[in-house]
C-alpha cells in the first residue's frame, strides 16, 4: 500500500511462524515443536553455548527422522559435531551413527548405502554430515566421488567457515577478510583471509548435476526442515549446505547466532536457494537488505576492518561480493534482474506451492 | 575343479564364491585384473546381491568398505603399494572399529622412485595397523586364503589382508583347484556382525576414547591377534578337511627336520628356494626352509620351535627397514630370543628384481660356510652404488639417488646437444 | 581335460629336466603373453603341470616383451625367469640383432623364428653352430596368420609350429587351448593358422580336430 508520500510500504510478519510457536496450526509447526520429535541429537552434548552447528544438526536430523519414519543411518566426519556429541563413554545420538575419519564421511555414507542396497533395505536412508573442513577440503574427493556415482546419500555440511574444533584455522570455506588463527590481519597487505580463494561448495555440488542442492541457515529453521524433507523425498546424491555461526570462533555473542544467520542472508553474502540437476529452482529473496557492515560488525573476526584506520576498501570489496550474489541469484524482489526464479519467502508460500 | 588360469582370476572367482555384498574397486597395478574380474562376475549376474562400487581413490575404497561392513555387509577390496599407503588412515580405522573386511594386497614396491614390480614393502609398511597379514606361496594358496580370511575376520571381528606377490602371482597362469560354491558355503557361514548400524537398534560407532580407556582398547586389539594364533591353524585344519588340501596356517617347514641351516621367507619366492634346497640336499647339504604364512600375528612360538635347533638361520626378505635393516629378520630374532645361532639377513627381490636359483645357490653356499655378512643385499650392483657413494663423498648434498643413477646411466649422446 | 599323452611323444624330454622351459620373445601388442598362457593351457589340457608368466615390463606397444612357460609332469615351484630355455619362440625377427634373444639357450634347445627368410638369410649361421641344426627353424607365421586370420598376428600359429618342432605337445592340445582363449570365429581361424604352421614345420599333413 502506498504511504502518504507515495512511498511503497512493506509489511513483514515476524514471529508468527517462529519455530516453537504453539499457536500455529499443528501442520505448520516445525518438527521441533512436536512432542513426538526424535531428539536425534539429544541433550547433554558438550557444544558451546550458542553453537549454530548443534542447532542446525538437531533440526536437520529430527526432520530427517520424521521424513524417514525413523529409518535413518548417519555417517559423521571428525569435527566439532562428532567431538561434542560423543565424549566417551556417552553419546548424544539416538540413531545408528558412525564416525570413521575426517576425510571419508561421504565415502562411509556411500558404503552404508551400498550395504543397504545389497540387503534389499533401501527403505532405510543415509545421511553423511560434517563441517566445512571435512566437506570442502579433506573430504572433497570423497564427496565428489559420491556425487559422481549418484549414491543415495543426503550429505549435509554445517558451515561455520573454519576448522573450529582444532582452534579456528582457515578452511576452503573461510570467507575473505575473516580472521582465523592462521589468517591474522598482520600488516596492511593481509586483510585476514585472502580474497580470490575459497570454494563455492553449493555451486560445485550443482556442477555435478545431482538431483538436489540447497543452502539454508539456522535463521530460518522452517526452511531448513522443509529442505531436509524435500531432500528425503528424492533419491540419489543430494547436498544441503547449512550456514551455522560459531560464537567462539567468530568472536560473536552466543545470543547472536540466529541474528547473524539472518544478517548474512539479508546482506546477500550467503544466498539461500534450491537447485535440481544443476539449475536453480527457487531462491529465498532478501526481505530487508542490509549493508554487509551490519553483518560484519558484531563479529570480532572482522574487528580489524573497523579499527583505526578503518578498512573501508575491504568492506567495499565484500559489499561487491554480496551485490554480485544478489545479481546472480536475483535475491532482491522487484529488482531489475532477468532472473525469474520462484520465490520462497516463507512457509506459507511453500504451502501454497504445495 | 582343476583349472589353468591367471592368479588374479582365481582370486576374483574365489572371492565371488565367498558371497561378498559390497566390493569396492580402485585400480592399481598389479591388482587390476582382480577388480576387473569381479566386475565381470557382478555384471554377468554371477554374484547375487552384491554392490560393486567404483570409487575415486583407495582411501575411498576402504572407507566405503568401512561403511558397508559397519552396516553388516560382507565387504571386500584389493590394492597394492601406493594405494595401500593412501588408505593407511582407514586401515587403522577399520581394525580399530573391529570390522571384518578382507582385502587382497598384490604386493608391490613403494616409490619414490616409482616401481610397479613386486616386493613386500607395501604390506610391511602396514604391519602394525592391526590387520591380520597372511602371505600366499602360490596361486592355489592365494585363492584358498581368501576363503579362510573371511571366516577368520568374521570370527574375530578383525580385518584381514591376504598378500600375494604382484605380477609374480597375480599375472601367472598356473593350475588351481577351484573350490565349488557348495564347499565354500559349507565352510563360510553368512556374516553375523556383533554390532551393526540398524535403525531398529541404534548404536554409536567411532566415539572418541580418551586416556582413561585407550590403553585397554589397544591391549584388547593385541589380545585378539593372539587369539588369531589359535584360530588360524584351526581354520586351516578345517579347510583341509572341507577342501581336501593343506593351505594357510601359521608356518610351514620344508625339510627342516635336522637341518643345520634354515632359510626363512614369505610368499612366492619359497618355490624357487625349495628347488634350490632340493638340489643342495642332493649334494649333502643340511638345509631346509621355513615359510611364514601368518606375519601378523607373528607366530613367535612356532618359529622358535622350527628354527631353535638349527645352527644358522638365513632370513630372505623382500623389504627393508631403511635405517636399520631387515624387518622379518627382526621379528624372527625376537622369536629366537635367548637361543644362540648364526643369523643372517638377506634383502632380495626389491622392486621386482628376479631371485634366481643360481644366486640362491651361491648365497646359501656362502651362508653355510658362515662367510655371509649379517646384512646382505642379494645381487647388488656394487659398482653402481660405489660410484654413487663416491660422488656423494666428493661433493656433499647428494640429492636423489635414483635421478643421479639415471643421469649417469643415461644416453651420452643426449648430452652432446 | 585329457589324460597324459603316450610316452612316445615325449621322448625328447627324457634325460632332460622334469620341466620343459620355453621363452617367447616379441614386441608389445603381438600377443607374446597370450602365447605363453595358451601354451600353459595346452599342457594343462594334457594333464601336465604348467606355469606361464610375462616379464613384467611397461607394456607399450612395440616394446620388447618376453614371456615364459614351463610345463612338465611334476608340480612347478620355481618362479625365476627362464634363464636356460629348452625352446625359444621368436615372434618378431626385428629383435634378432637388438636383444640377446639366445642367452642361456640349451645346447639341444629348439629355436623357432617367425620369418619368411631362412636361418642364413637372418644372419644366424653362427647360431647353427651352437644348437642342433634340425632344431633351429624359421617359419613364415605372419604370412600364415594373414592367410587364415586376415591379420598379421602370428602368436597362435607359432604354437602349432612349436608343437611340430619340439613334439612336446599334441597339436590337438594347442588347438584346444587356442579355442579356449579365442571364442567363435577368431578361435577357428587361429586354430587353422596353427595347424597350417604345424604342417609347415612337420612337413606332414595336419588337420584341425572338431571343436
């Protein structure tokens, strides 16, 4: 509707579809809001306060358990998730779960799937999961092999943008300018992690032509659950890349995990989309675009950009990256891009699409 | 049924009879014919309910086996040399997780310098990874050991590698009495895992174990290999009953009774050694051979009993612990602890160099007169090494020896351009 | 699989070692390795023990290749390359003055060379002094292969010649081995080439038995 001076006014609904809202129609509730949720990653694990990965994994796995009626096996790479969830002699996992090595989770998952196929138990589904290090670096070969063979595995990457478990070292998923233990901003030439490096894992997954690739964040948990459920409906190699803030590694407030996830999406730095067989099929539009600075400031890993003197040049480069993403995926509604993807704005849209 | 066929084919067909459910394949010389053979059998429908997975590396091959075995499937793969090293992390993982995977190792040298021919460096480099290591003397035994391996592995929840000399056995055509499906089924029951990934009964496999329990886990791994010292002969005896021929076991003596000199070796070289021993015996030399068939667990007691009465022991091995000397001989020496005799280590056949009866005759002749050095390299080109050593001492900073030797041996004409 | 053949065929092996050792020389791509395998299968089909293996070089087309076959009535244990062959088959005469093909050849050994030239024509008159001249022969196996197979692949043909020259194996065993290795039409043509080569060497008629 138009405001007094003809300005377009947009209304957002915030909170009605928030996870756990018991006033919402049962059908619209998240899995987490249900009493019969699996608690696949149950309480008592040793994750940090505010851990985005624990949040993401809990949501993803409970959704997967619901979608598979509990017939699910998980193969987990070495990393935070594996370490905090299985401190000997305890385990938080309430599903059949195997941890083998750092670099082989996709291959182990492929092996589980092969065994199930040999035994005629393809009703049981398989998830491979790991952090960004285990996925885009050391596990990359195995992941690509799994994609290439089309093994019936859903692989979920929880991306907190560094090797967190070993003390916050840089990975192939660490964004430019981020400070890590081995990309410190020492001297003017080093802006933190270098520009021009890094792997765009979701697009690499798409290049394999697999049935389903999606990105998600812990800011929109409905969306994450829906994508997991969508992935489970399909067979073959599937990939979901989940953005999960790490308060400790990023130097952020543990209460800001979900806020940071929302800001990264709204800035355009992390496009949220779905793709099938290499073609983007849906995007989540940015509802209220924010400048990248709003996302960067609350994280001490970017503090060097706002020091004395401030590195506005670097912030500009990051803004350029965000703008490029927005253009490539058509993330701003009503913008003049040629891209015409179906919009995925909220769960109501998803329901209407059926 | 008696057939004349390539060693790799005999192994592939025998493995197929063992009803594997998941077979992983990554090719490396000289194992390729084994995985190709299994692929053909799967595609021809001769293997029921078997998933054949072509993987992107040896690391992936063993990792896929790990996932499959943990899910209760009988899993198999094969590799050699560089491939075995590439999966080193997974080797330890598989044994640590108690997964009864069976793997053929087509023994081949390890680079640099790259070398595709037979020696034992690959399997020897992984002697401590917790896998059982069995060595085949000929293709009959190579085939037979796989049947025994699956049974041993599943009995003890321990992975087993069956070692057969690359090219020398894998690519040799010889007579093999191929087992029948009935015989194998009678001998090898279906795999019943102790612990399995199953939604009906969830377990967590592969959790971290800290200082408070790690030592106990390792002790138990060792204890399990000690149990294998009993299980291996039992299984071999049962094999002989079922299949009608001796095969496997811990050690096998050849004309060792009363022998003054005993030659110890692993794998196919024993054939040539035995021919040499027969000739020397004709000439009145008191000499015999001991084949070690199970290298891990190492049969200390059996080796001691077999060698303890001899005056001298010559360990002939196809690998070398750079910086100290023999590997097998160190293990043999441990078995002979406290017993006084002359012990000699001979490094032979590295990188596929042929071990000839003539060289062995000369070697044994020198040994029985105790004129052998403690450590000898059989058929070494002394001139060449001395030339290279001379160059080293002349100018420090040797650089890579292989490249230096090649440069010296290279075509002189090329340098004139 | 037949039983052992009558003793008379093996008079040449009496007094020799219990195994007959053959070394085959050629170039990569000429089926040298397959030739040794087929020889071993032929021996096996006669109830003998047999072993065949290649010298394991990098197998490029055109590079010199050697393969080995031992056969006899006792189990074969040795794995060493054949240093003192009882018989040599030379599939490619261009190797003759490049590689020491005749190294270790036993004094009463057999040599069968694939060539349309005679021994003198190949410059091997000296060799005739080392070995028994009736055991040193050339045969135009490539031509026979062209005639029967339409392709210059002499390996199977030469085995027929070998059987005739050494009389250590029956032609029928060689043909059975060829048929096992090459199915259908290819098997029949190779068998015909082998029989033709046998005939050439033996200077007596030879028929291909029914499959």
